[in-house]
């Protein structure tokens, strides 16, 4: 009898305990689960990976800033957790070139210029919470903006400028006459750099025409259609090879807002002798100006420089011209390539 009572009592106790447990509802965790050690992908936070949305699929971006967008991650076993996000941008070699730090949302704007322009980059994003990190997203790709206002190799059989005569050869664009040019119209720029390569010229190229031929001209776009308008314009600039002497000399006129000898006025300089021009060599020109002044180099050597006296060079409608059509003083036979115009930092 006592044994039976004991058995029944035991059953009652077990059932009571089971009922008590069944009355309790499991409370959801208040924070996402954390691995004490990193998992195979390096993550320590139990959360899904975000999904990159834009930019993606090798999209060519037009400029800075770049805004990266992703869909949110989901924390396992916890809802409504304020996850933060970290973004990384990698160059073509996989090195991290920009990182966001922790962001409250799934969007991040990169405001600075990437060092490598017009290059393929990838980016990724992950969720983080209180020092623990979820898995990285799959990478998305884009082509970084080209910081150049003009980037015109001329070796691909076309130009991004406006071609006026001449023709394309394997080495670039070749002028055929005294009036052949390529024109580039840019926004007013008081601090820019123009670069280009030339070949196929020797000394005294203008002697046959009794002219001093011009490599480059700049100024107000509306003045290029008329000889006198261009000659007398307050923003006229041109760089020429001298046809006299030994044929190596150069002359510059750079007018920063007015004509004459004052300031603003004509910055006129001559170099004679100058560069040892040879038809089988390539010469790299760099023209750089800021509000403070300008300098011009050929193959790394500075030949011209001067200050602007507080009057920046800034034509309201800025045209850059290879050659010089208003004066009919372009180089017949010259070959241009690798034209680039950039804003100075």
C-alpha cells in the first residue's frame, strides 16, 4: 500500500512540473547572439550579410561624391536591434582604399576623390553590434570617376572635343593645314592643368609660311571666329614656336583679363634658344595655372612662369584649342595625343 502511494505521488510531482513549464512562454533574446570565437568567414555576430545595391555591375560613375547603398542585415534570434554598418572600398588589387567607420544606416557617401580615376573598384558592407561583426557582403563593382574635365587620348580614332579638319593616324590626331584644330570648351576654371603630347615637328616649322605656329591657344570661346576679336581679347593666350633664329625658340602671350603692360595685362615671354625639336621624338607639354600665376613645362623642364598679380585667368566661356584657327597658325603635319585637362586640388 505504501509503495503504491509513493508511486502515485511521484507521478503527480512530475506532471505538476511539466504543467508549470508549459505555462511559461520563452522570452525572445534582447540582443543578437555572439560567437565567442570567429566563424569560418571571420564574423563574430550571428547576423545575415547585407546586400549591396548601388553602385554595382561595373557602373561607370560620373563624378564624386559616391553614395553606396545596401539592404539591411538581419540579426539572428533578436528583432529590432540597432545594427550599425561598416563599408569598405577596394582598388583593383584588393587593397582597401576607403572605409566608412560605423554608420547608423545602410547608406554611406564617400566625398573625397579616389586616387585612381577611371579604374575598377569593388566595395562591401557588413553589420556590427557592440564590437561584434557579421559576415561581409558579396562584393559589388564600379568604375571610379575620372577627375579630368577632359581626357582625350586621340589614339582611338576619335575625339571628345570638336574636330575642325585634320585626320586620325595610328599615333593620334594629325593637323593637315594652318587652320586645323580640335576645340575643348570647359567651365570657367581659375585653377587648372592642361597636358598633351606632340610629335612630328622639327625646328622652324613656320618658316615656309612666314609665321610663328601655335601649339595651343586659349581664351573666350566666342572670340575664336575672328582674327581681330581673338587678337584683341582680354583673355587671349597662345604658345608658339618661333620661325626665326635657329627655329627652337618659343614665345608665350598669356593675357589675364586685359591687354597691355599693366596687371592685369599681357604676360609676354620669349625663350630663344628653346627646345631641340626633332620630328621623331615625343614632347610632353604641361600648362598649369592658379589664381596666383602659371608655369609651362616641356618634358619636365619649366620654360615659362609668372604671377597673375591677384587677377586670376578665368575666361567666362573657356575654350582650349589645339592649334590656332583665328590666326591660321596651326602646325601642318603635327600629331597630338593624350590631351588631359584637370582641375587643380
